[in-house]
C-alpha cells in the first residue's frame, strides 16, 4: 500500500484541473501563492499549459503579455485560485476581469467549500453559494461594462470609484474598487476591441459573453514535508477566529481554555467551522476514513462537526482507515513560547517575512463586526525571504547588476514593434532609468530565495530531512549536502573544515562556489537556498539571542523545581531589570550599546509568560490570586513599571494602547531637563546687586514654578494610569498561570504525574510527545474524546441496553494517524513527535502532523500581548 504523501496529493489535485488551466492566465491570491510555492507547483501549472501565473492582488494589464507557452492568440480564459471566501476575493476578481476585458471564460477555484461559505457568519452567500456567486459576478461585470461604454475616457478615470459605489441592490459593486485601485481600462488592446465589437452595439449580451464557473479546490495548504503541513497564513481558514472574547480566551488566534463547556450555534467560532470542513475534504482527497478523537473543548466541537459530515456523505464508501487526533493549542502554551533546539524554528524566527496583503472583508448586512469580537486576525506570513544576494561580495553584486541591466535592455529592444511610439518612448526611459538609478541588487536583495518542500537530495526532500533535527545535527547535514554538491560539480573550495562542526565561513564559501555559474545555481538552487537560510540562522546576531533565550528558560525551569516561588520570582525580576537597564544605558550615552543587550524588554515579557506558566504548574496556591506571594508580585510590578517608563518606545504592546505617545513625551521631557547645563560664561547670581535689579524676573520664576507643578501633576497621573495598565497585565498573567487548573484534560490528572519529575527528560517534553507516547503504548487517556459514527451512536444508545454496545476503538491500533493542532504547531513539536514514535517502538506508524499555522515564540508574544491579543 502506498505511503501517505500530502505534497503528492496536492500536486495530483492540481493535475486534475488541467483542462481549466490549459491556455489560461492563472491568478493566485496571496494564500494560494504561499501554498503553491512551498509545494513547488509553479512548474506544474506551466506544464499543464498555463500561459502565465500571476498575483491576483497585484494584477496588471501586462500579465497577458507574458506567455510561457508561445500562443499567438489573445488570452480568452482566466483561472482564479483563492484561499479566501468568495466575498473577500470578489473585488480582486472583478478588477481582474475588468482589466482583461477580452476574457470570455472565468473559472474560480476556492479552498472554502460551499457548506462552509453558507455557515460562515460573515459570508453573504447562502446554501447554494457557488451558483449565487456566479450570477452575482456576471451581474457586477455587466454593470461595470455598461458604465464604461456610456462614459468618456476622462470620466472613467475620475469617477470610477464613485460609479462602482452606486447602489447595486443585488450585486457587490460597492466592494470592488477602493482608493489605489486602477482597472487599466484602455491598457489592453484586446479589451478595447472587445468593447468596440461587442458592447457598444448591444450591452444586453455582456452577461452571455462572460461564462463564470466556481469550484471547490480543498488542497490549498502549505506542506513543509510529505507528512507535515500547515494552512496558508493569508487564507481565510488560518485567519478565522478560534475564540470569541470572554474570560477564558487569550486571543482570537488561540482556542479558549478547555473548561468542559460546549459551543452552541452562534457561539461557535468561525475557525472551528472552516477547520472541520477543510479536514473532511482533506481526508477525502487522501482517500482516508477517519476515526476521530479530540482533546480540548474546541477540538471536541470540530470533531462533532466532522462526525456529522462523515455520517452524511461517507455511507458505503471504502477507504483506508486512519485515526485523526485533534488537540487544542491552549492545552500546551509553554512549548511554542519556548526556544527549543530546532533548526527550522531558528530559520523561521531569523528570516524576514513577506509583508501581508491588506484585505477588505465583506460583512453580511450592515454589521461591521460580530458583537463578541473580530472574526479574523493577521497571521505571520510563511513566505520567508532568503537573502541570497547578501552572501555575495561587492564584486559579485556589480556583475549581477550589469548582467541584469543588459538582459532588461535586450528585452526592451525586442519589444513588440507594433506598439505606439509613446509606449516605446516609455520603455526607452525605463531603460535609461535602470542604467542611471541605484544598483538593482539593492532593490532585489529580499527577492532571492524561499523554501520549496519538493527540493530534494537524491529523492529525500531537504525540508523533511531537517524538520526533526536539532540545530547542530541539521547544520552538519546541510554542510554534508553542500560538500556532495561541490564534488558533483567538480569544484574546489579553499576553506578549512572540521568534521562534526559547522562554521559560517565554510558555508558561505561553498554557497559562493555553487552560485558562481548560472547552470550550477539552477541545478543546486534547493541546497543553496537552504544553506543560505542556515547561514542566517547561525549568524551571531540571531544565534546569540536564541541561545540567550534557551539559557534563561533553563534557569526558569530549574527555579520552578524548587520548594518555594521566591527564587523563580527573583529570576523573572532580574531579567526585566537587566533588559531595561542595558537599553536605557545605551540610549543615554547616545551609542549603540543598547544593541549589545541580547534580550529586549519584549523578550523579558515573553520570559515572564514562561515563568508564570511554570509557576502555575508548580506553585498554584502560593499567592491569593496568582502563583506568587503579594510581596513577590509587587516587586515584579514595580520592575515592569520602571522598565516601561525608561523605555516606552520598545513597549508597543496591546495593554499600552493609547499610552505610548504620552510615555515617550514624558521620557523626552525628562531627558531634555537632564541635558540642561549651566553655560561656563554665565555670570554667577552673586555678582549682581540685588538692590540694583530689585524684583526683576520674579514673574518668570513664578511661571516656571507653576509649570513645574503642572508637569509634576501630569507625571503623577501618567504613572497612575500606567500602574492600572500593568495591573491588567498581571491579571492576564494570572489567567495564564491557571492553565493547568482550568484546563479540564490537565486538571483531571491525565498528564499531571509526569510534569513533576525533576531531572526526568520525559518531564521536559511537550504535551504532544506525552500524548503520543500514551497512544502508541495503547494506554487509556480518559480525557481523550472519541467521536463515534452514526452506527456507533446507534449501538451506544439503542442496542447498548441489550449488551450489544460498540467498544471504543483504540487510536494506537491505527497504522495511519493524523494529528492536527488547532492553533498551530512549531518545529520542536515535529521533532518530539518523531521521537515519540521511535521511543515507543512504533516506527511503522505513518504519522501526519498538521496545524493552523507555524508558530514561533515571537508569534506567541503577539498572540498573547500584541495586537492579536484579548488583553486589555
């Protein structure tokens, strides 16, 4: 039987839509681009006959000029692949059609199913969502076409936004164009001819000229390896809220605490609905019949939805049996907050990410947002930028810039000679601008590399091989691959190499050698990009900070194993004071000494989160409201207040909203007063005769005194307001410290015994490792909920009274197990999951790991204390 392969399933799904892709311009939104890039699907689309693959959000009229398949006929087909709700993508789709007005066939593939569209609270579409959208899109396109015909060219450009915002009782024209949009009405000769020939004479046929079809395409996901995947960060599924704002919720990007309560109807977060629909269709595409288990309240809700869907649609189907384990992220917040020994986590934390695309979500009716909080949030992009150009020296920069300039000039010289003179003049001006402007590499240095999970070494994907590796082991493996590539290319690199060690110099030398020629660069692009990412992760500026985090977290963990909470509280206080002091010292001296501080104040806050979670597990009753005594916590509060007053510019966090500007003004005023020095030439007051000058200047002195009183009063008010904000911060920390007590699966003692073993390596593992060890050893987990099928529920409720009840199946009996963490996973958990298979003696099990997104410690800080937090 073939092994389960998520990446292969995705690529096969793309090949199944070959008839739509052939001869069309393919537009991908940001989430689909992220997905297709990781799975290496761009060559597949071109092999299927796509004329061009373009960005939906950044589309332009020149997209149809780029034709990879050398077709002389103008493009008449457009395929749009989106990871968002149709209502969110509508304005971009309509803008695309209005730009390429010669298009007569538009096929739309969305990763959101028809059922999910109708169930999503903000979607204006009903049960027959796809057919409804087809008619709405044709209606809006027809309305737009009629307006373009009846207006002059000048009016089209000046009044377009106003026209598209006119009342459209049934369509969505008001969604389409906002400030900054330009439909390029006359940019396409094909579009102009289409209007002249078809629309001017009779606009009633416009709707018939455009054929629209909408289909479900569920396999828009980001496979990090054949068995590890996450959802696209800019897709509706990853951005949908997993909790509403209430006492047991931390962030819209995390499930609420698992108190044992269930979600009813409107209270169900939209993220649960989208996740259930995605997992159902993923299992169907992979031909798996899922036995569903869950741990956590939100996972229970997702499991029930999946069971209901399976009962409706899977009757009589034969599929390979598999187990699906759903886990709430909030059952273990400590693991993603910590900096584990994972090379992949270091890479994603060190590399720059692509900027997010701003979407304008369409809301049903007149609602601006749900009463219980936002329906979506911003996730960190998975599209990392590997700065390959920075690895080259200045000489390589100049050579690259010269070759690129010559290539652009040659392209311009071969441009279509049938174009107008004005266009040729514009192209010549562009060529001159290229030669006279700043070097091109300065603008392209962030567009040089990215991860592709299908890049492989002798059949083994690079990312798959390093996902479960520690930093040192993964770096040595990358070095080995580089050496193999060097030998294969018959190159010589003069650099000292020590077995079992990796240095920045040897990695950089081998990368340069492989990238010296274009042919070698193309053949070895996969390992070159991975090695460059490793180089960035091992750079001192990044590795030192990560190592400092690991050291601090070990100290906190050891302190939490003591008899009292005093040592742990003092360690947290020391971290806060050090981070604030070094930063303040560097600012006062006007030097870059602040950069020498490996950990900033935000870093200290993240360590404080770790400390409070550890304290809640080990000292739950030390204080009246939290894990520390009143005296210990008061010292921590004072330290936080002082740190914020000293460095307000580095504390742009959610609990300080609206107060940062006042804090910065206060610091600037204090610094200006301290910098006032008496001039050496200024005469002393005693040198003047008091009788001669009398009372001159007393009015100014009184004004200064009044101003000082006002400043003192304002400073006092600011400190009081700041202390109130810090009080709210510590209430939030108290909530984090109660994870073990409030989360029912943890409170029931399922994993309590292992967490108190000091010095036991098992105790330092995350929840996923401990749970998988129990599952693989077929140990009963009372908190694990099994979602039986319709037949199973019938046996349980009806025939059970006659002794014919169905026994609860054991998840450990399955040969294929898919684990999906609702809220996100990280690289460390991938490694620990593989260790669990090895340690339990079950390497034969095919384990698939998935999550809402890939979370780094910085992402967790944003979820808990940043803009994506419910903190007040």
